[in-house]
C-alpha cells in the first residue's frame, strides 16, 4: 500500500515545473521566485477508510536563520494536509517513511496548509513570519485520509516563499488543544477537553478541527476574571475536514489568552460503525497560530497536560 514512485518522482528540493515531470499527479506550477518548491513521492494504493501519514526528510538544511512568509500546498484527492516541520535530528535527504511517534517527537511545527484538490496557502500577515533556525533540516509531513469507497494514488507538493532575513520579522507560534487518546464507541459519543492556560498568548488565526463523523464542535474561552466567550459553535460537515471555519484577528489587535484563562472544547460525533474510533481517524482539536513576540514557541494541551511541539 505504501510503495513509492520511481526515483525521478522524488524531487525533494527540486525547483522545476511539476508539469514536465514523469508521472506527477499534482502541478504546483513554477517555483516561487524567492523560495523553494518541494515535490513529494507518489503514495500508491491509498485504501478506502485508511489514514496515512508520511514523513520526508528533505535536502534543505538552513545555513542561516530563515523566515518563511507563506506555505502553499497542493494535494490530490484524499490529501488532508501538508505540514512543514524542522528538526535537528537529521536524516539522509529523501528518507521517506510512515511517521512514527519517535519521528514526530524529534520535529518542531513550522506551518501547515493543504487539502484535497485545493492549492491552499498559509500566509503570515503583516510583519509575521514562520521561522526556521540555522542548522535545522526541513521535514515534510503528509496526511492522506481516504473517506471514499475507492482506492486512490496520492501526492503532495509545497511551495515555500521566503522573506528577506535582513528585515525584522516577528515569529509565528502555535497553540493546539486536543485529546490524543480519543475513544469513540458506536452511537453519538461526546468528548470534553478542558485546559487552563499556562502562558499568555496572542492569537491571530484560530480553527476547530474534526473529521468525517463529526456532528458539532464548540470552543469556549473563559478569562480568569471574566465571562465565557464562545469562539466556535459549528455544525460540522465532512467538507470542513479539509476546509474548516476560521476566526482571524489583526496581529496588532490579537485575541488574547492569558495565563489562568480556561479553554473548553466539546465535540459530538455520529459513529455508525461497529468499532471504536480513535485519534487519527477522528479528532477533536482547537488550533491557533500566534504572535510569538516573546519567543514562547509552540504550545500544546493534550487532555489538560501542557507540552511543546
């Protein structure tokens, strides 16, 4: 199921036009004038109902601090997302495999985009930029989620646009709230996730996230000295798996989550199967991108436990 295309299709670090390459399934167009184009291997035989995550270590290692203005991802049908990671645990360029927990523990999140059939772009507004420090190797994570009854081949490509490192930029951080130990029995199960903020963060983009069996997701923010505010109350549809609703704020006037504030996420599903759904095939996540002017990095709360990613 996870056979890779011939070597010519693994053009990790290439700068050519995908349309001229043999057997390509995606066309990312010309590479950015000031940036990088990465074309990932073809992923053969994605089975109905399967959930597939691949990690590819690219030929790109930063020889200086890099600032990225945008990440634009191109994916075939079944493409769920493309994530750009950075790591100091280098692997030979072109190494591609199913992502392991150990792999994901050794990488740090930079930016994400993607979704089947969409040329999705994640662009940092204003003076914000995604940062990759000198010496870090770029790792691309692809997620293919086949909710159809048919077998598909899948592929991803990503265009990365740099900005001038001599200019002054504020790095983008991230915040993720979820439950990696979801257990959703048949019927209409619910999940409630509660987190108390351990850091002050400034949010400029926020989204909820579920998969195909989701019915509804709510996200509430309760300041430690104020009343609760509902950020999302979303009747979920399968299409939102790839194109979720967004809440955006001007980075100069961000949404503020302060230390001691409460975040509450509640999800409802319809599980018509005879099996217990787990994290991966289904999710209940609140995700935000932050103005990281205090260099706090990426923060995650998993069932109330805080970590960095």
